[in-house]
């Protein structure tokens, strides 16, 4: 009986440590708007480029920030109107001290940049502008919608159990043509 109590206490402490390390101070700023008959989203993940991420990059580990964008209508069952998955991957070369940054949108490579500037790396990993999510032809006039952005960072870290760090944010808006 005493052994079972000790085991449950150990597991409880491990779980609390894992949850405590998953909690973060990062904030996700999301700005949806309509342009050229499309719903586009700009967003920024503040404070995500921290010491742990810089250490992972400096060690040569491929580091990827993935963002899943969803345009949805609220209701009993939320309906998804449009989605996009965007990612930025940084592969740091220790010999040349250069970062190779690759940006993908829905699995297609959109841009590849090689830089030595840490500020450029931070910006490209944590900021996206004008990501198309859906055509306005799919939207109903004067209806409420919301954009949800879910972000994941790899390599896995910051958790004792190897849990993926996920941050989610959403913004509501009304479509007025």
C-alpha cells in the first residue's frame, strides 16, 4: 500500500513539473482582414524566440515553427470555412554560421533565405503577414466568424515528458461586404 502511495506521489510530481514547463508567457497576436476578395491573416508569436529555441538552433537541430490557421463560424457545431498551414524551418550550419530558413504554405515551399542575422531569424520564425485563408465568396454577409491560430514548435522541448508546446489564439470578426 505504501509503495502505491509513493508511486502515485512521484507521478503527480512529474505531471506537475511537465505542466509547469509547458506553461509559457508567449502571446499570439492575430489580425484578420479582407483584401482582394480574400480573408487574409497576419499574426505574430511574441516571446517565443527564447533561450531554449536559440540553444536548439545553435546546436544544429532543425527547428520548425508550424502554424495552423482556421476560419470558422461559431454555432452549435462550428463550421470550418477555410484553413491554411504555414511553417518556417531553420537549419543552422555551425561551420559557416549561417541560417537556412525555409517557409512553406500548405506544404509548398514559398521562400528560402540564407542569413547570418539573428533578428531576421527571429522575425521569420515568429511573424507572418497576409496569409490567405479563404475566399470571401464562401462567407455570408453580416455573419460572425473567427480565426483560430494554433502554433507548435519543434524540436520538442521544455517538457519533462516530451510534450509538444502548443499555443492557441483566436479573434472574432463580422464579415460586412
